């Protein structure tokens, strides 16, 4: 059986969204143990010129469920004004993203193959096929922001390991 667009995109999104949700859960437990204020954690950055944890989590949602929605619409743009979500709001955003991804059917996503999609940022328009967009733009951005969120939590002392980042593996049954 050939690998489908769903397998290459949504299955990976679901695995990593769940993993990063688990990392946020561990982060909140760490915060409530008295180590760090959750509000402070939301605004943490790895470097002064990088965006905070809040942006990283919003981007995980945007480059997963938002990417599929963009392919359906034929256009994908960076997120607009980002709501100032608190820690629990970020957790809810990932829960909503996981729910939205779970509602996508294999047939629906595989049916997007070959469609045109444009990445639009201000006056710039980059044309893609659905496969090219998801595999060369969306997934790399998704993993970049998921990794950065993980790294911010680790840097603040949250006890996370590689297994936390990997999440539930899709092993042969």
C-alpha cells in the first residue's frame, strides 16, 4: 500500500500535537510546583530575537490543522494577530487542534493531492501543490515550532526527554 498524503501530514501532526500537549502538561505541573509562574513561562524565549512559547504553540496549531485548512481554501498565510493566550489557553488551543485533526478523514485529505495552494505573505505569493506545500513548507515549520516549544520548556527546567517529544509512536502491530 502506498503512503498517502494523510499518512505524511495529518498522522504526523496528530502524533506531535499530542506530544507537545503532554510537554505542556508537564510544564504546568512544573510551574505549579512553585518553580515558575505559568504566565512567565508563556513569554519565555530561547533568544532575544526569537518569539516566545506562546507564539511557538500557536504556530504548531497553525502549521498543522491550519495548513490543511489552507490547502482546502487554496491559500495559506501566516497567522494574523496572535491572541495573548495564557498557559491554559495554549493547552486548550492544542486540544482544539487535536480534535480538528482527528475529525479529518483519510479520504478527505488524500483528495487534496494535486491541488494548487499559494502561500501568501503581504505582496509575496509562493505557488505550491498541496503535496509540495505540506511536505516542504508546512511540516518543516511545524517541527521547527514544536521543537522550539520543547526547547523553551527544557531550558526553563521542565523535566522532559526525547521520548516526551516523540509521543506515541506508530509501530507495526
